[in-house]
């Protein structure tokens, strides 16, 4: 349990203190009313004796009584009705916690103090009625109070005494301990009254009539209420309930008849239904009339306080203790006589009366004793001894009564004796047994007296807590929770949670979880009881335990409840914070997440109804992934796909800019990223040109979000100049259910020179659903988080505008054949207001591009044009030749437009197309020993494409004379279908031929003088071809005039075929109609690492090159093993044995093998082409003969 101000001993003593009735005359009540108090309320703060007193037991042994407390109540006081009790307890909890919430606000942290529970417990004990089976709270004495101003005080006392006797014998509301109670007489004198002598005379007559120890004169009201300097301590502010304002939100006290804690069903007699709220209220304040500005005890001085203390001490020590000693002795004699067998002293009262019952329960459960029955005399003695702290005598009597009640099956009486007997044992320092738990169960389940069961539980748990038996205390508290009272259940569950927390301390994870779990249950019951502040407190304290522990569903439930409770209490900011946590990390299903989000939007709309737009976090903007796109040469933002494509080749374009004379520190950047922290120079843009910000929106929840009217927030030169910037709003942006992130482009156009700063984003957010036709919409902002990005791309310097040029290129085919030549038009138009002084072009593949009517500059750059005035347009004709490599071919182009004062801007272009296989040309010198011209060149041409290729011409770049040998037709008549090849032998003469125009001059690619000089020791042959009369192309092959002696092929993987170059075979013989030739394929690994190679021999069988029979065109095949997959170690080789099978004589090329390899450090395979022809001559024996 939580820490309480009262210890277990103090709580038990205060709960069962001697109760005294007060009968006050009207004139005495008027004297007390000057202080806005009744007599009982006036003396109540001084009813606890500060000095010890002694009492003697039945053996005349003195016992010391410390901290004796008296309970004074008006003689007409009665226990409140159940409905009023619920209201009172509810207000008690409400008021007692109001000061706590005012001091802590809504910063709820785990605390070991629960003042509302202590106030509830005190009020509950005071509201418990006097039961017939016990005497512990019956009136032991009656104090009669009469004013000294009355004419005949003795007659007043006699009248009050007579009224008290009628109340004792006729009223059923007030219960008296016995017929012989103590009667005490007080003469109340007002110090401001002039009748001092009369009062002295009256008190003397009272002493002569009643005795010196049974009367007392009390002087009060000796202070002037106007004198503020002499104001003593006010003891009544915490005892009397002031007028309290309504709590925030809807937490107002319901009418008595419709309180949310109204008991469900009928209650047994004297049953109390426990309510729910927060405050420090007690029963003694029920009959007080509440005024707006009440001042309690304003006429009482410090001397009056001392007189009241002296009166209480004199009454207790000289009268009450003496009466108690005599009553204990008398009762003890009666009990002892019963034990000796003198039953006739009690007459027929020794038989308990039982009511008949046809129910299944025992009839003895309804046993009722008369007040003078011997068993009740034992209980009366025990209660009297307990009230005056004589716990040993009380314990013995309770034990005797327990046995008597148990034998008579009087279970209500039996449970009461068990309860008090265990408390007496505890007050003697003994360890509590299970008897008190038996008493609780008997109260609750056998006798159906839940109020008594709860009272016993409150007492038992204090005992268990004192003995540090926290687990047992928690079990008892949990047992008492029920559906009859939500407030009581909430308070008991909260105390059970504290028991688990105190069991092993906060360091024990299991007990901490139990604390959190029971606090959630307590918060739920608080909410049902209408105690929203306490429900909110319970859930907030529990969230500290579950947060960050990956209990996602529990955390969601807690956050949702906190949001709801804060919303009901009108703490909308706290509600928004709770819902924001919920929608940021919820793991619920999409429907539940949508419900959470709609609730969040609704609360947020209420919180910001008459305030500026709030800060939103949904959807989350990843500022670190933001990009700023600058315009192209036209001043407009190009397609972002092309921009992203050029960003892939940023370094390639930077190297091209160096060719144009642009230093690296001034390299053009068209896309700025927030994470490019290495770039420190400021971002510069130009007046009148668009800027595009790409923002990435992310959402954790499975929601269908709709954002409308999205606009960038900005400042220009630290001002809000509406004409400085044009903003392009986005009318609608949707994130579907399955989309976790999505990008959005927002554009802005500066109109003036200055400094532009983007500060954030403003938009309207809503969530759609099938069940909600009109979704809630909230307008909010998201500010730029500069601390999350290495580089601030949202601060741009706006400068004077530059020349703007529009460049267009005529469309090129998406697919080209290797070596194909296509022409296109390059259109350049000045669309700005400034003259373009020069246009330069740089490309990384100058051998694939020719622009006509252009001037070559240094570094292989071109000057396309000198000057273009505003509005002027030029058109250039250009040619592109497809690469010889199959696959994607990219030609990087960068244009530089020069303006005045060395200003410039660049434009990047990527010409992209795919190349497919076409002609494959290989050439070699037949006689490698000859080092000079003329040479005989063996040229093998193969159609590796899908279309028929028509050869046009074979030329030499150096203009050497070429003569074809061994052909029965002209080169221009050679037509190769798919998969066909042609072997051509050419004689290369040394004398250069004269220049002559041919139909292939228009696309000859080697015209530059520096290229001719670089080809001194190399002969380059160009084969010109045509497909379908509309596709022209050129393939080149180079021949080294000084080949190396060791090998004509050098690469990282060397390939060599070892076989007999001439074979004779008798094809006409039936058994030997096929010729099998063994071939060894040797692969040498020149890599520093191992490689994996795949060899496929029959992927594309090669046709016969030359058959002895002119009309015979047949293929050969590789037989036996034709597929290999092997590993070759570094610097080693691999031999693969192949069998070439021929069906006729002829000249064959064995080099058409598919060989791929992959180094161990790479993922993709590379294609290894055998460029050297490997020819074999297969002859027929019969023909040779």
C-alpha cells in the first residue's frame, strides 16, 4: 500500500475511539455559532489528548493510555443514507486530490502518497453505522452544554437529560453503550458577556448538584474577530468542507439520485455503496451550511484553545476514565458469574432468537441476540476494553465471545469477534493470523455485509503492511473489488498496485509489471466512477512503466485512454500529445489506426479552433532526403527522371566541364541534396526561374491520407514580401493505404534579387474512410528541421538572370545495330532576353558523334556557333554511330552557353539507345613473318544479327589499295543472311590510291589528321553495309603491322585451339562417313584471382567456309562433351577436350565458341570472344587421289 500519514496503530486507535454524544441547548449553540461552528466541531481538533492518562483493569493494575482520542458527535447525528454516503465519499476523493492536482499539474509521476485514499478511508470509517452486533462505536457518555446566559441552567440540564433518555430508550437511530452511561454537564460562557458573576454562581450550584468531576465551565469567544493581528492558528479549515468550484470539463458532481456510482440492485440494511471523486471531507461537515467566505473559529483566541484542551483532558481523566473503570469491573463480574454457572442472573435472555428461513442457508446465519444476552455482555466488555487500549483484556474477551458465537452459528457476531480479536492481538505486537481473513470472508459471503468486509479489509491491510506482508495485503484488496462500487474498487486496486511495488521495490521487473497492470485496472474503474482526473493520473503513471518495453498493444490502449480523458477534461493540448504518440507508433490493424487518427484530428481541430495553425507531424517529412532542383538552360524544371539520370554520371559530366575550362569548384550542380554536407558554397538561383523542392513524406500507419492546399512557407530578405515570390500550390496529394512513403514536388519562382528562405510547409490534412462521408480536416504546418540535415538547401541566394536557351534534338531510334549510322537535327533557340555569345560542346565519345559546320577546339571540344541573339534559332546537322558493343550505349553531351561578363550556364544531355548484334569482322595477316606492305589479309565477316546484311564496300582508312582474291563475285554483291559468314582474302598494296568520291564518303569516321598519324603501324579496314535499303552502317577492324611473336591475342583470359590444321578422310566409305577431329581448347588465366568459366560449344554452329563442291553448304558439329563449367586458378590454364565432327570435305572455322568467365570478386559473367580465326582444312581421300 501507499505511505499514509497515520501508522497502522494510530489508524486502528482513531477508528475505534470512545464516542461521546453532545446535547447542546439553543442558547449554547448560538454562542458557538459566532465561530460558524457547532460545539462538537469546535472541540473536535482538541479531542486527542497530548498527555498520557492511566486506567486500571479488573485487578487494579494501572495501564498507560497514550494518544487517547475522543469522538464527539451531536446527539441527533445519524449515519447518512447510502445515496448521501456515495455523494459524500465521491466529494471526499474529489476535494482531497484537488490540491494534489493543483500542485503537480498534469505531470503525473509515480508517488507513494495517496492522500485521497486516506481521506476516503477516514470518511468511510466515519460513515459506517452502529451495528447491533458490536458496541465499539456506541455512545459511552453524553455531554450536556448550556449557556451561562440562561436564567435557570439546572432546569435546562434536566430538560436536556430528559431528552437524552427519550433518545436512548425510544430512538432507533442513536445507539448507547449501556443504560448507565456517563452524563457530563458543561456551562458554556461567552467571554464577551457581562454575566461573569452569574456564571460563577451557576457553576457552583452545578457542582453541588452533579459533583465536582461531572461539571465544567468553559469560557470561549475572548477574541475580537476584527483584530487580525492576534489571529491564532485555524484548526478547522481542513475539517470543514469549503465551497469548491466546478472541475474542468465535464467532471461535475451528479445529482444524488443519478450519481454514476449508484448501486446496481438493492443493498442490505446499513449497506454503504462506495462512490468516487477527490477531496478531504468528513462526516462532521455534513450538517454545516456552506457560505462563500466562512471564517471558522474567528472569535477563539489562543487562551480559548487552551481552555478547550483543558476541558477535554479534565473530562477524559477525571470522569470518562473513572466511569470506564467501574463499567469494566461490573461487566467483568457479570461475565465471571456466567462462567461460574449462575445463568439465572440473566433470566431467559440467554437464549438467542432465530428467524425461520426456507432458503438453502442455515437458519443460524440469522441469529439475533438481545443486548443483555450473556454473549453480548462479553462483547460489550471486550469493546470497552479495546476503546481504552486494554488490548490483552479485550483479546481474551473477544476469544471467549468468538467461541460462543461459533457454537450458536451466529456468523455475523462471530465475524465481528474474529475481526476485533485479531486487531487486539496486533495491538499487543503479535503476528496476525488467518482469522481476520476468515472474518472478511464471513462478512462478505455468508452475511452479505460488504461494508463490514471492506472495513475489515482496510484494517487488515494496514496490519499486513505494517508487518511488510505486501503480497497478502494485495490479495485481500483485490478480493474486495466488485461491480457494486467503481470508486471503492478503483481505490483498492490502486492500493494493491502499491503493495506489489513495495514488495520487492521498483528494481523488480515482475512486481513493476503487476503494479502497472493493477494501475490500469484502477484507472478503468476510476473512469467508470466519473473520476476522470484520477483515471488520467493512473494511466499516465502506468505509461511510464510500459513505455519503450515493446508492449505495443498495451501502450496503444494507454495512450488512447489518456487522449480520451484529457479531451473530456478539456486538456486538449495534452490530449493531442497522447494521440500523436499513438498514431506515430501504433501496431494496430488499419481500421483501428484509422479510428485513432480520426480521433486525433477531431481533438486537434477543437484545440486549434481559434488559434494559429498547429504543428503537425503526420505525415512525417524526411528533411534529410530533401532535394532542390535548379532549372535547365530554359529556366524551367526538366523532367526529374532525366535529372536523376544525369546525377548518376555526375563525375563524368564534371570531367567534361573541365574540358570546357570550368574549374571543379565551380562545377554545375542541378540537384542539391540535404545530405551533401561536403559542399559548402551557397546555393545560387536566378530571377524568374523555377526552383523545385522534392520532399519525401513517410507514414508509419496504414492510413489513407489526403493532403490539400499544400503551400511552401517562405521569407524573402527576412520579410514577407508577397510580390517577391510566386508559389505554385498543390491542390491534392494522396497517400494510399499501402504506401509507406511518397515524394512530392513543390515549385517556387523568385521575382527579385535577394535571399530566399523556405521555412516550412502548410497544408490541410484529413483521413478518409468508408464509414465517414465528411472527414475531419485540420490545417497545420511542418517547419524545416535544420538540425536533422547536414546542409541547409532551403536558403537560396537569388541573383540576376542568365541567357536562356532551348535545345531540342530530333528523335533517335531506341534500338540500333552495332555500327549503324543515323543523322539527327540539333535545334538551338535563344528564348531569353540576353545574347548568347558562344555555344560549346564536349562529349566523352567524340568518335561516335559528328556535328557538321562546327569548329574543333582543344581537348576534343567543338564550337557549334558564335552568337545567337534573343529569339534567334539555329539548326545543326549531326551524325551518331552506334557502338560496336552490344547493350546500352550512352553518349554524354554537355553544352556551354556563354553570356556577358564571363557568365555561363551549362546543359547536360544523355543520348541513350540500345545496340543489337550486327556484323562481326575479324582480320589477320596470313604471313606474319612479313613486316612490310604488300600483305595478304584474311578477313572473316559474320552476320550475328537477325536481318540480312548487304555489303557495300571494304575500304582502308589509310587509302591503301585493297584487292580481293578468290571471290567469284564482287564485294558489293555479298549478302549475308542470319548466321552466315564469308571468308575474304585481301591483298593490301603499299601505294596509296588517289582520293575519289564514293557513296560511302558521307559517313567515313577517320578524317582527322591526328588520327591518321596515330595509325602509323596499324591498318584499319572499314566495311560499309546496308540493311533493308534504309539502314546504313560501318564496322572497323584494325590490323597490327608489327604483331608480337608470342601471340596475336593478349587479354586477361587467353584462348588457344590446338588441333591438326589439315585432315584427310574417306567420306564415301559407309562405316566412316563422318570425320571426327580431336581439338584441345586451352584457357589461360592471367588474373591475380581465380575465375569461373562456362564453355558452350554448340550454341551457334558455324557454316562451312569453302566446300570443294561449290553448291554444297553444310555445317559441322561438336560431338560428345560440348558444355563445360570449370574453375581456373590464378596464373594457370585449363585444357578442355572437344571433338569436331564433319560430314563432308571443306574449309572450316573452329573459333565460334561461346566462352564466358567471371572473376571470384565479381558477380556478372563476361563474354570472351575469339578474334583470331582457327581454320581447318578437311579433305576427301577419293578426291585427293
